C-alpha cells in the first residue's frame, strides 16, 4: 500500500515568517512530487512540482526533495494571511498518471 | 496552467433522483480524468479513473453502478450519481493530467441531497 503522510496541523505561523510543511512517502520508486493548496470550499490548486533531488524555487515558495530519505517539503517565505489554507502533498510514479495524496496540513498565518 | 471546468458548481436535489456532473478540459485533450469526492474537513478521496473510449476504473469500495462514469470524448467526462441519497452529499471534484503527472482540478461540484 503506497502511502503519503502529512501532519494534519494546524500549523500556526506568524505573518512574515517562514512556513515549513513536510511530507513523507512510502514508495521509493516515486518519480514526481506535487504541492497543492486548497482553500476552504474550493478545489486544489497546483503550487509546485519537483522531480529531482534538491531545491526548486518559485517566488516565495521552495520545494525540497530528498529521495534517499523519502521526504518532500514546502517552504513559504514571508508568509501572508492569504497563505492560510490546507496544503496537500501528492506523489506520482505510475504510468496511469494517478497520484497518491496526503491528507493535507492546515496552515494558519497569524497577522 | 491548464483549465478544467465543471458543471454544475452546485446542485440540490431530492433523494432518489440522479445527478449528472460534467468535467471538461478546455484547452487540452485528456485521455484520462480523475473523479474525487471530499467530505467536510476530510481529505480528497479518489473515486475512479475515467478513460476515454473505455470503461472507468473504480477504487475499492466505490459502487460502479451508483456512480456512472462516461468519457465519450477527449475533453469531456461525466459522473452520474444515480438514485442519490443524503449520504452522497459531498464535494465532487474532477481533475485531468496535462503533461506527466501534473493534475489540474475543476472548481468542484457541491452536491446536496435532501
């Protein structure tokens, strides 16, 4: 059974600080890793994807992948109240495009 | 990013009726689409994989006769909730992969069965 684990939170971070979200996965053969943001009552929105070990930066967001340790993380710099949402980690690798989803971490940015 | 639409965005129906939800990829073709269900404060649950021109693949525990999926074209998949009951009330979301595994989600359909 392939699994993706996330701390459900809530994770509370002061405005302007760095929010760090973590995710571990069980299938060592996984090839692709995604972070989605989901606001309450809305559908998930793709924020970042990463395929290779190391860091990938996009604006205030940085995704970090460590395949040896089987974890992927998302850093949000200069956190804003609008970043408050549930962040879903998803892992792919099968040829049928199916993703394995974590349960999500609720992030609260306090003004 | 790619655009996926869903219709309707919200539906309220009486118990026993059937409800059809459409999912369209607007600017790309999708041979595969996914249907998810999400109950309040819970995580996404994959219901089924919709395959263009062939039968859908259902996840364990999802009744294929209750949740009918049709993927008649490269841009349209439909989910029909047959004989809906209050316990089927949920947020139904479709997604489609654009390139590789990147999935783009529709805005979702909130179903309320009275």
